[in-house]
């Protein structure tokens, strides 16, 4: 009997030692996937809390955890509203990452923890002229959807809008002809742009091409590219996303895209 008790005690001690060793490994050298999850959680909560004014716990539950990745369901956050910081980690402490609010340019993921350097990127925009209250958008805030009842029917259809709809805005001939917002969202709620930013960049590049400051045939776009085959990549190739560069965009794993977004201090 004593031998059995001794064996059980020895086995229990071995299990405790193994768990402690596992925790120490996860704490001091967390796998990159955990760091990616923490970086993503911190960034999403930071943008939605400090830019959109939403509740951090709601953002964590709905925006981070609800999509279903099991790793994200274990992420916990800490919000410092005075310093404009959000920290996130697996069970609070593992693979911790931080995101910081910067004046005029939103939140940034800071995987190396150098928030001081991250804050150096800021923008002081000049105050815009007040919109004319009675003018139609974009000169004012008024929306005239009376001429497009068929569009209103479409955006009112929950099946067309899809689950979790937050904002639908339809612009035709420079005027808003229909708009609808989900619960807790309005025309004044900033939303993350994600790949819509590509359209904004395309408009900026198009303007520069029109003004003769860039040409779609330009090659040798970056200094490190000029010494190898990448010198043949043109601006037109880049804008059409047909550069030929290998790029893995698997958001559920440690891939080129998640490494760029949440593991590298300099995304470029």
C-alpha cells in the first residue's frame, strides 16, 4: 500500500513538474501562433475601443472570439485608456502583445513592445470646414433616398445584408441613395477598412499617374529589388496584384500575412 501511495505521489510530482515546464516554455518562448493571436486581439480591441468608442469586452467577444478559432477564445485583454494601450495574451500572460493608439493615424500592433517608437508616427490634420446641414452628401449630411426605393428594399433585406451587418452605404452619381446601420453603429462610427484600403491606395496611385508623378511602366520600384529578378516587377504588376511574388495569405496560421501584421515591427 505504501508503495502504491509513493508511486502516486511520484507520478503527481512528475505531472506538476511537466505542467510547470510547459508553462515556463510558453511564457519565455511562446510559439509564433500564440503571438499572432495575441497581436491580432490587441490590435482589433485597440482600434474598436479608442477609434470607434466600443466596449472592449464586447469587441473581444464579438470581433475576436466569435469567428471561432479555438486559440482566440483563450485570449484575454487589458485596456489602459489613459495611455491608449491594449495588451493581450493567452490566459493574460502567454505570448503577450500590445497595440497602441497614435494621434491621427489609429492603432498599431507593436510586437517588439517599443510603444514610444510606434507613437512617433502621428498626424495632426487641419480642421475641416463644417458641413452644410441642409446640403446633400458629400457637401452636407442630408441623404435623399426618395428616388431609389428599389435600393432601399435591397438594403432593408436582412438576407441580403447578411448576419452581423454593421453598415451599408450605397453611393450613386456622387450621392448617398441608401444607408442602413446595425445595432450600436451609426454614420459616425469608424470601421476598420481592411482590404477596402486597396481601393483607396489605387485612387491615390491613379492620381499620381494622372499628374505625371508615377508611371505604370515604372520598374525597379525598391532599392533591395534592383539586384535580382524583382527589378522586372512594374507598378502595373503591383496594382493588379500580379507581381509574381510568393505570398501566403492564410490568416488562421503563421503565414506571410500574419507574420507581416503581428510579428514584424515594420510591416513594409
